[in-house]
């Protein structure tokens, strides 16, 4: 289903939709929907593209996505190999604050929760410190129905609204506006780059995916993603490098650089620092220090 606007099937007797997914890979096309989405990735690795930004994801991470926020959880390429036996497992909660819940959130007692929902429109990743408690609350919502489910839902929102310094997944002030046709085209370009980041990809290669001349493609891509082709490709490659550097399965930094599409360690170090504000070795040290704490 290669459409940008996605409709969540909503039962007539429910305002909170809970879905448990066990699939070979995540839905792989850029899309959006009216509902706010909260996703607990119980098992799975890949890259979340949220509007004009990307974030690596791993097992046991939770993300909040705003209403109508274009996004795609892109599973790692290893999930798409012919002999892959990998599975993703995720628990999703969807709700539309502007649908049947609108009058509920207009109650004065829920003003703080409504403000939180408004401020979280650009989405966020739940800090790892709180994943255990929040995932438990999500399970309670899944296990209950009726008024009890609504009570646990409010409890979840109340806890989330108390968290400080949540980092937005994207910049709300620079949100690209896509039509359905543009969403399909941009999604196809994203798919192409994210499946081939480890190979030498040229501007001409990407332009062919969009059936454009290189010059027209440059203008189009910058307008709709706020990235140049090179900056987006570099972010994909560095995002993949960050995952490889921290999963413990690499021999050395140079190996990671070359397997992520860079043809020199010097260029890799320069691009890595420009995107993360850290050298690769500092990034690894910082990551494992935070994990240990």
C-alpha cells in the first residue's frame, strides 16, 4: 500500500486502538494518519524516519508519533533477505485527540494533558530510564477494556506529561508538506537510499528512481525533505554506522566506515563528527557509559 495517508481501522465502540504486531518486517512505506501513535518495539532493529529526521531503533524502545506526522519504521536490510527468519514484534497504541476524544480532552481537569499532547506533536523517543515503567502501563491498556482501559490510558498520559526534556523527533517549524503523490515518490527514494546506503550511490542513481533529471531532482528533494541528496545519504550512513558501532559486532571503526559506504576513514570521521558532534570513538565510549548507568 504505497499511499501517504493511512487509515487506522477504528472499531465503532473504541476510541483507543491497541495492536500487537508480529511480522517479518515493519510496514515499509512513508505514511501518516490522524491518530497519535505510540509504539513499543519489543523486537526489531532499523531506522525511524520522522518527517525530515532519522533515528536508529533497537529492541525495547518506545516512540511517540504526532497526529499526521509522516513516518516510517524502516527495518534493517537483513530483514528483507530471501532466507531471513527475522521477525519484528511491536505493541502500538493509537488515539485521535481531535475525534471522539476531543470533548473529553476539553474538560478543564485534563488541560495539562491536552497541553502535553499539543506540545508533543513532533514526537519523541521515551528515555530508556522510563521504558520499563511505560511499557508496563501500555500492557495494562492492552489487557483491559471499557472504563478500566480508559483509566489506564489517562494514567499513561499523566506519567508521560511529567517527563522533562523530551527531545523532539523532528523540527515542527520545518515540517515538510506532502501530497499523496509526493509522499509516494519521496517514500520510494527513501527506500532506495536506505536499501543501498552501503554501495556507491550517485545523484544520477537517485534521480532515476524519481524519473527526474539530476538538476530537477536536487531542487525537488531539497524542497520536500529539507536535505540535499548528499546530506540525507550521509545521515543514513552515519545512522547505520552508529548502530554497528554499538551492537558489539564490528572489528574496528575502519571496518564500520567501509561497510557503511564510505571510501575513506578520514571522510568517515569528518562526516561522523559533523552529524553527531562526536568522533566515532567518543560516541562509542559515551554510549556504553550511558548503558552501564
